[in-house]
C-alpha cells in the first residue's frame, strides 16, 4: 500500500491519518527544500529514496533549491552566483541518484521572491509567531538563537520556510529530522492563518563517521561541513575504505553507530539478496544476513567484529556509488566547477 511505502524508513509522520487523507487526492503535492552549499554526501541517498517513493505514489514533487535561504545562512560566502552553481550541481546529483529530471520540479527561491504574494505570506507568518518561537526554530538552519544578534536576516529564515510551504501549496512537507521544527511550526501557523495544514514526514539523519557530539543528534549528524567525517557520493574506493576504517564503531554498540546506520538506511534498501560479511575460517567463516534486524542483533551480541563489518560496508558502498561515478564521468561540468570553487575558498 502507498502509506506503507511512504512511511518505510521514516523516523516520523505527523500524522499518518492525515497522510491517508492526502493519498485520496488525485494528484497530491509534496516538497523538500535544500540549501545549495557544497558537496553531496551519502546521507542524501536516503532523501533520494524517499523522493522516489513519493513519485511512485503519484505525487507532484518539488525540490526547492533554496538559494536565498542559503544566502541568509552565509553558505558559500553568501555569493549568489556560487550558490546557484551549487544548485545546478545538486540537480545533477539527484539525477545521478536515479531521479529523472522530467519527473520532479526543480524550483529556485529566486524564481518567486519577486512575487508580492510570497512576501505577504512571509509577513503574515511573522505576525503569527513570537520572537522567541522564531529563535527556537533557528536550528533548522544549523544556527543557534544568539546568531540572530549579529544578523537580523537570520530571524527571517523560519518565517520564509513556512511561507515556502504555503506558497507551494503542498500537502506533505518532507525533510530530514533536522527540519522537524520548521514543519511543526508550519502546522501551527496553518491553523492560525486558516491555511492547509501540511503533513510532515521526516527521515533519519545519518550520524557522522566520527560520531562527535553524540549527546546532540544535530551536532553528530553527517555534514558536508565536516568532510573528514562524511562520505561524499564522489569518494573513490581508497577514500571510502580509509574513512570507514577510521569510523566510530565500538564492539556491541548499536545506538549512534554510523556504520550500522549506513547498513540500515543505505545498504539494505539497495541490495538484492543477502548482506555478506567475509571472514577468515578461524573467525567463523563468512556470514550472511537477509535483513537488517538480524545483523543488528548479531553485532549487539558480539558475534561480528567491527573490522569485519567495516570491510563489508566499504565493499557495498563502493558498488552502490558506481552508477553515480559513471554519471559524473559523463556529466562532469558542474561538479568540476564546484570542486574548483571550493578549492579556491
């Protein structure tokens, strides 16, 4: 069923009952927003998978490349030309991850910021929330409330993101768990302004390979701002092996283990057949798993050594990323420009 397809691998849906009602529509609408800001990492594969689910369930789907939001958030030095170049690169990335351009709508915020209806929405949203509420929502942009003391524009960001949702007239607002506060805010404001209340659907955020800040999931997340603690979709075989070998993966440790998260959210949804861990005969020989739960249970029981798991994860990731590498071998222009731009920073 469509509901089961959409909630698979989701961390949260607000609410499933409302999602069922949305699915009764002939052509429901959903969206996800991204700030164009750097090299894409493997966590985006989770988003790509879910976007495919939305498309297969009959949604009109918009990928918002939020260039003005990235500008407010000081991404790429606030250089709009660089931000828009990164947006074009991100379009390439989604196509490389299997999302056909013809099946989604790419929209840049710069395409509608000159519409007075949009700014009317921004002001109405701003009038419906308190300053304290806006400050609390600033973690959607990876910022702390005190950052607004230096730059007033950052307080506009939550109101703009809520206005985006109303302006696009979406039925479902989709994002990672880091976007939860923005989507909940949109639902609260919708009631006050008599707007359509969006269903909020959130998928997990991958933990960074080094799992820094494990007490705070937003600090621990895999991020392009920490290149040493993430695997980009462009990393070569040796780079992947090197990063995985250094990754946080204590014996028997399940919670906050980035290697197990990669297995659960990246590898298992993609492999056909069993997950194979190759081991020397003196350590029990090869072992296979046909579902993630069995793998997690075996690792938690100490039946799998972290190094053996890491070797298997590296091998599967290399295979998963091969089609992406092949795509960029044929369409390298935007990627090369992005690399040159980041090198020159």
